[in-house]
C-alpha cells in the first residue's frame, strides 16, 4: 500500500478523517484494503437522515481512494432485524394488512401491495440503491439475512454464547444508567429523536434477555410462527443444544446451535461482532448511539471479546428539512434521497453532506429556500472556476462534483434555478414555450435545446409541480384588467409607457432587469444607470410600488416570479396587450 503524505488542510474534515483512518488501518492491518462501514435497516423509507450514515464514510472512503489506497465501503443491510411496527404513510400498507407480521424478519414480511419486490426489505432497499447510484456512492452491500441464514456467523454466535457471562457483565454496567439520568434531568423523552435512529439498528437497542436460565445474547426466530417472541430457556456449551419457547404461539423446541441458522445476535452484540468480523476501521454513528449505555459505547467494550477493535466513529448530527420536524421512518411523511434527487442535482445533495462536519446539523430545503441554496452553489461554482474559493469550500465542491472514478454528469448550461423554476411555473409543462423563454434570456448566446438546461430544468420543474402550493402558482391573465388600467393616475400610466417603450431594446434577462429598475429612477429625474448610493430612499419605495402594479396587471397578485423572467415568459406581444398598449 502506498504511503501518502497527510493532508495539510486543517479546515477539511474529510481529509482529516482520511489521514486518521489510513494511519489506523496501517496499524491494525498493514497492506490490506481499508474497511469503512455503514448500516441501514430497510424497516421503512430510508430517509435523508439515514443518508448521513452512508455519506459520511463514503466521502472519507472516496478521499482514501483518491490517494491511491484500496478501500471497501460496506453497507450492512439489517434486513434480518425484526419488523417492529407498521409504519404510517406507506401506500398499500395498513395495520390490518401487516400487523400480523410484527416480530418476523424484514425479509419474511410481504412487500407493500403492488410492489415489484419479493419482500418488505427488498422493496425499501431498492429505492436507496438507485439513489446511491445517482449520487456516485461505490459500496459493497451485505444482506444480514444472507449472512445469518447461511451460517456465516456461526463461530461468532457460538463464541458469544460461550462468553455470555462476560457480555452480561459489560451490559450490566449500563442497564440502569439511562433511566437514572432521565429521572434526574426530568426531561421528557423525545420520541421522534429516539425513532430517528431507525435505519442503523438503533431502534430497539436490544441487549438480550435474562431469565431463570441466565442471560443469552441470541434471539431465535420461532420455528412455527417465524416471530422473535422467543426466550432461550436452556443452553449446553458442550453440545450447543439450545431450548427456546415462543410466547406468541406457545411453540418450543430443542435445536443444536452449531447447526441452527434461524436467529441472530441481539443488536448490542451483533454490531461489535461485525466490526471484528469485517475489520471495520471507520464507521460513524448517530447521536442516539452515543449516549452512555448505547450500542456504540457498549460495543467498544464487547468488540474485544471477538478479537477486534472499535472503529474510529464520529458522531453525526440529525438532518432536518425546512419546515419539518425530525424524520422518523415509522411515523410516515419522511423525505428520502429519491425525493431530494427529484428536485436537486446529485452534486447539490452531495455538497450538503460534504460541507458540514458530521457533528453539525444539516438542513435540506424543499421549500423556497432551495432557490437560495442553488444561488449559493452557483456562486461557489464561479469562485472555484476563477480560483478565488477558500480551501475548505474548494474541497467540499470537489467532493460534490466528482468521485475518485471521475466527475458526476452535470447540466451543460447552468442557468439559475430560480429562473428555471419560474419558467417551468409559467409554461406549465409546455416545453416549446419553455425553450422560447429560455432562448431569449441571453440573445447573444441563445439556448438551442432544452436538453442543454437538463437535468437542472427537470429538477426545477419537479419542484414547482410537487412542492409549490397551487395558490402560489403563477397564472398569467388572458385579458387586460380594464378596471385597474382605467383607475391608474398619470404617474402610473407614465411608468407603463416608459416600460413599453423600452421593451424592444431591452428584451433579454439582463436588459429587462435594468429596465424595470430604471423606470422609477427616470420618472424621478435620475439617470437610468444611477446606483443605489446616488438615489434617495424613496426610489426603493417607488420601485416596489411599480413592481406591485406590474404583478397585478400580469398575474393578479402583489408578487410573483422575478419580473424580468415573468416578462420574458409572457412574451412581448402579450405583455403589451396586458399593460394596455
């Protein structure tokens, strides 16, 4: 493995973690591929909060690849986890249709009605896999159903059962601490925060069961009803004979654990077992995993029993959505990577995760803020192009637009998102009209085909159609508002004449921008090119009044899309008609 000098850029969190992971991997397993890991439970929609579980190690793995090292990014699909509850908000799923499957492995639960996939887990994995491909995430997927049912972990299971007293002693140190801390603080538990851990195994935080026969870190699925409402009642270390009973169907049986493949280690033992088995050097964990007694903290002690070490594991903060509370897969109404990729290009979504350190919260915009987000991105893009971007911003941009294997596909002609959204809004699906408007934005360099503006145009159109309320959509008048035109005083009429006189000369995005701001200046006796520093405050008031008048005459509202874009969209002939010429 090549030795690469450590990064000197102390502002880039990805480079810093890559330095640390490379060094740690050389210490633990010199010469072997570096292993980073993520874990996702397809218990429902894999949402944008869960995506941070993947993007954090992906970005680090990609940096390591750029430096010439071999690296494996494992995504463990926790599809052998139990089906805990019937999630809300999933088409084709009701309490009546799916409640009977609670307690079964996710791969044994029927997919939602109408799904093309064989079971619940595969249905929800598929959408995430497709999104990760669009995001350029290179990973190796591991099905825990396949691992457990094929006997891959047999030695680890037997080892855990043999050392169950040691595991129990570690867990016993923490079992009462969270409750005591909660009682002391008198702070109510935020259920949304607890459920936000879904997607990486945190939901149950199961540490096994203790009964008259002692503690056992293994949970069999019942041989009769296939559910995990089971209790191990006896186990023989020499013969590996295990007796269990099911409280759901009253079934019981004796099996040889050395031959039995229908069960799994409890989560707090399962996770550290996998760290040791896979040789994981880097794996992040959510805040729900990082409190005293949680799986990541306890796993750091249990992993040694399996001959491994705890990964380097930064805690990552929650991901929020503009106007929404924290996401929870079981509560319904969550937004997924697929939802985000319908309205934003992969580069933008990657950038949101790359530019913030893992312990900093992320807010993803599905409301009007997405326009400001794109403006911010385009400014950064320009700074990177001219070499004026700061090192950390430059690094985040680089991680957004390319991976080690090459650049992600991008829009050929990057027109402003807010402009594209306005055009999509006004043209209402008429692509010929959309192309006409966009080709007039810059007459000196006209858009020849709508494909030049794709996929950004398609993302903006999808945002308009799915996230802008109907009462905020733009509907241009068919006929002039005669009553309003008749009521205008001489000054208002003069402002319209000045605008109409300048349309022909200024028919471009920049030209119309100059014109609409210039009209109130000229009316007040100033030059059309006068700057804001040269103008009294009253001019801004006059400009706002003029804009409101134009909006009322064109769309019947006080506000709307940016006026230059709106004028281009309406077309010169129709503008003249609606403004009373």
